[in-house]
């Protein structure tokens, strides 16, 4: 049980059962929102290029009001999703100019890549019980009025949703993503009293300070590589623009979606297991985008293979899921600077004289004679309260003496 609770904003995603007429109505909203984005982005680019002036949401919104009064096709679609598009563009522009944000230059949206719209409370409601029970419908404003969408309620809504985003994925499925609030504990009532560092890798997906809690790497994309390559070759053999090529692209997207779903399910289950085991978890504050940068010209082929493995493991997604599950379970996730966590001894803090490469799997300390698996050594250095305090959470022996790793032995 938990005593003190606080609220956290999350997304609950559901599959939609959409008829042909409903799909046409949603596609009309998608197309209009894409046009609004592209027009506003073009105006921002020209104003920045010609006058060195940055247009923001108020200017975009004023122009949209004028255009809606002049264009019937723009006025036929409710203004709520169009306004949300302009807010998203304003956030993208702000992120682009933020030096602390890695967001890139805002891009124009293509028809086959952009199929999403968001409605706030003025533009949607959940009919029936309003809590996501069987028989409830999602009513959204479209051209000509409202449409009632069937939702596959895999779980009830925990609270009244603040907004809903409807989108079509690459497979052609329509989904609804509700923004809701859930109650999460501020702290645990029954703590486990154990903390650990967590080192993510490719040979072993997650290495903790305790060998029995290590997580193996499932490598979902590698196992599906033959099926993905077969689907890719099937696309190449089809005529561009043909219906068969479109079907082949959908089959490939379905294969990718299956791998992505497997990976996300694995991340949630792994994160939940770790949160149930540890009160505090220290992880590397990784910049996976920098890690996956293209290598030097003579080393790009091998670097491409490493990048595929990193993308298959999807460390960034896992760390976000781990933080989410920790918040739900009252645990703590601490992001630690990853510098020298592999190169320094977790027992005495001495840095290795010869820098360890990726092929070096054992860490050997010349000062204290520690011999340890390199990932385990890194996990000990990533302890959330520092490597020297990790035993404060794992306990000491009966005499109060700090246990040590035997010199010259390979520790677990």
C-alpha cells in the first residue's frame, strides 16, 4: 500500500474500429491539419529569411482566422485540431532555438507520413459512462458535425481525459491517445532496502550489481532480420505507384510494428521487474543520438552494424520507460554522468592505465587487484548514491565489516 500520492500526466492508447465513412472524415481532418502546418511553416521560413523575424503562435493564429474566412475547405473542418497544429509548430520552433534541446529544424509534412490530429475538451467527449466501459464511444468533431468512433477499451480510463490525439500508423491502423492523470505514490511504504547501478549494453541488455538480476538482450530485430529483408525485396520488385507496391509496403510496416511492439513490451516488463526489486536505480545519462553518429569513411560499414544493434536495444526508450515505471512504483531513477564509469575501478576508484576497448570484457585493477566483468564494474560505478556508498543499501556483514572482492578473483 501507498500513503501519500500525487498525480502524473500520462497517455493511454487504444485501438479504434473505424468505418469507411469515418475514415474519410478523419483523413479530411488530417489533410487539413497538414496543410495548416505547411503553410504556417512556410510563412515562418520566409519571415525569418527576408526580415529575420520569428513568427509565433499569435501571428499564426491570426492568419488562420483570416484564411478560414476566405477558404471554404479550411472552414469546413473544426478549428480545434487546426489550432493544436499551430501550437505544435510553435513548440518546434522554440525547441529549435533552444541550445539545450537537440530538436532539429522543423520540416514540411508529407501526406504519407503525417496522419494525426489532436482535439481538446471543446472538440471531443467520451459518451456513455465516460470511463472507458464497454459500449462507450469517442465522439470527435469533424467536417459536418461529430462522429462516434468505436474504441477497443483494453482498460478503463483512470480519469477524465484532457485531450485526445487520433492518428493512423504505417500499418493503416487508427489509434486514439488520451492524456489523463493517474495517482502515483510519493514514496514506498514497504521499501526493499536495495539500490543498484544499471549498465545497459548489447551482449547483456541490463547489468546490475547482482548477477541474478541481469537481463539478457532479446535482439528482436535481429531475429526478424530475414523476414524484414524478404519484405524489403518484395517491395523492390513491385512497380512504383502500383497497388501491389502499396500492399507490399504495408506488409513491411506490419513486420516493423510487430518488432516495435515486442521491444516495448519487453521494456515495460523489464522495468517493472527492476522497480519491484530496487528502491533506487542509477543509470547512464546516455546520448544515443551521438552514439549512433556515422563513423569515419573507412569504418562506416562496421559502425553501421553497431548502430543497428543499438537501435535494436533502444536504450533511450528503455530509460524513459524505466523512469515511468519507477514513478508509478515509488522508486527513484538517478541519471549519472557516464564518463569513465567503464574505465575506473569500482573498488578503489583508480582509472585503468590501458584504456578498455569494446572487445575487453574483463576489468583488472592494478592497484587493488580487482578482477571484475567490465559491465558489472560499470554498474557498481553507477550506484545512485555513488560507488562508495552502495553498501549502505545492500547491507554489511554481521560484524559490520565492509565485504570486499577477493584480490585476483573474478567477482560475480
